[in-house]
């Protein structure tokens, strides 16, 4: 976690200073970039963030919770430093996750970033300096994307119906893990209806972002319960089901209703804001959307105030029992994973915002044919996979046109998740902290 935050902090400095460097030194940094490659790096960041928000939604609304099953603790254990005896196995696990990442996000197997960062065109010393700046920025982006992507792959395998360890054997003996090729793994059939786990994530995102109804279609993608992990012990319900049982009886129904109202209002607001990012909106339609945005902002603020008041009341009147504390600690593990994931998402989106502004200034200097031909140049240099270059160029053209809208919608959805999780974490931490008082009484 600390590593990715450090990477992204440095990235912010590099991403925001390219034009300033050009003005101060005369080094034409923007001429050293390839627009297709820079756009691809922006998109793989955005794809991973969209994937994480969907994964978080599954953890909250679909994944069954049991006091006996350790899957919430397993989610978080990967983020901890391995013991001395686990380091070699951990490296092998990381390598396996990277293979899964390449299958889910084609960028990682379609391009060879090292060649791109190392290529130096004509121009002497200035070209070398420009390429050094681009290489430094790009390397940070790729490392951050790999770190976030492997976290996604780990969590995805933890909650999948496909037995844990059948894809990548886990490195820690603290948790049970099968091994690829074992009898149990060979007997497990691939469930075709479980597309979220069986289809490359990038393909699913392309379908929902560019062929269906954008982020809303992606968020609404239904994952059947049979596609999720077979949970040990008594199933208590989903995270949200169990969470509301921990609230005082007299405000439980009101809290659930207000939570749902806030979630719907925030989703509506983010959808309107995403629409406002569309280019060439008719003046009348834009004015109508702006009025709707103001109405929804007032509605969200009003309902959020009621929500916060109810949570404060719940915390001060909760009835503590050993059973409730056990449930709270189990849910807290899930909530903290999502909260930490959002910390990565937030850092990534901040860095991406700066880079996109920088890149859009650079892209504006390229004509449409130049941008279209840039991926062909990458293929000619061996940086991109030549056989699929034309197909990739078509995908890239679609994605570039809708990038501002998808960026706004994805960021908005991630923020609304963060706000809700913050409520859960505060309440669950307060409840878990009462364990010591209960023991003394």
C-alpha cells in the first residue's frame, strides 16, 4: 500500500510538469511521446479502477458472509508483508497474479513498455532528455497499474466459485490453498454463465462501456450467487444484510431506507455529471442537465445529513453482545479491504486526472491521422504486437472519443462507494472497540 502511494505521489510531480519543463528548458518533451501509448496507459488505469469498483460492489451486495469462513481475512492478508519463510512462495504468487493480469487487461501483453521507454529517436541530447522524462513518468504509471492490478486479481480469486489456489497456489500456510492440477481443480467445470470470472475484464468493459449503457451497465451486471465462493459454515447473508442486523432495532429500517436513497441520489447525480462531460451537447439539453445537477446536489446533501445523524444515534445506542462483536469484526475486515482499495483508487484517479490534462494538451498537437498511425509505428518498432495492431487501433479510437465521459462516471461511482464505506468503517470500528468493555462487565 505504501509503495503504490509513493509511486503515485512522484507521478503527480512528473505528470504535471511536462509543459513547464518545455517552457523552461526548450526540450520538446511532448514530441517524444507516442499518443497511442500514452492513451493506452491512461485507459488501463481507468479500466482497473472500474474493475475495482465492481469488485467492491460484489463484496458488499453479493458475497455471502459466514463467521466460520476466513475469506474476509484472506482478502487483507495479501496486503501484509510476508514472513521470511514465505518470501520465495510470495514471489511465485506475484508472478502468477501478473499472468492473470495480462489475460484480464490486454495492455500488459500487447505492449512492451520497456522498449517504448528505451527507444530514442533522432534529435541528439534534447531527444535523450525528453525520452528520459517520458520514461520516468511511464515507468511509474506501469508499476502503479501492476500493483493495483495484482490486488484486483488476488481478490477476484478469493471470491470466485473456482477453488482458491487452482489458478495460483497461495504462498501462506495460514490459509488453505489448492494447487493447479490437483484432483479438486481438475473436477471443477468452467461455468459459462460466470463471465465476470471467466471472461477477460477488458473485454467485459469494452462491451459495457462502448456497446451498452456505459458505467451504469457495468455496475448493473448481475453475478449469480453460484459464481461466487462456496462459503463454509452458516451463511448469514451479504455484508449489507448482516450490517443492518447490528444496528439498534428502533432505527434499523430508517437507516436502510436512507442508505438506499443516498445511494440512488448519488448515482443519479454522477450520471448527470458524466453526461455534462459529453462534447457538443445542445444548449437546451446542457441547461436542463445543469438544473438537474443542482437539484440532485441539494438532495444528496439533505439525505446525507439525515444519514449521518442516524449513524451517530446508532453508535450511541447500540446494544453490545458477543455475537454482534464477532459479526462486526468479520464485516470490518471486508470494509477495510474496500477502504484501502479506494485509497489506491483515489491516488490513481488523482494522478490520472493530472496526466490526462497533460496528455490532452499533447494530443491536441497531433492530427487525427497521426494519432491513428501512431499505433502502427509502435508495431513497426516491436513495441506493440504487430498481428493485432489494426484491431487494437479500432478499439483505441472508440475509447478515446468516450474517455472524458467514462472518466467522470467512474470517478463519481468510486467516490460514492468511498462515502458509504466510511460510514460502515466508523460504525464497525466503534462496535468492535466495545469488546474490551464487554469483557470487564
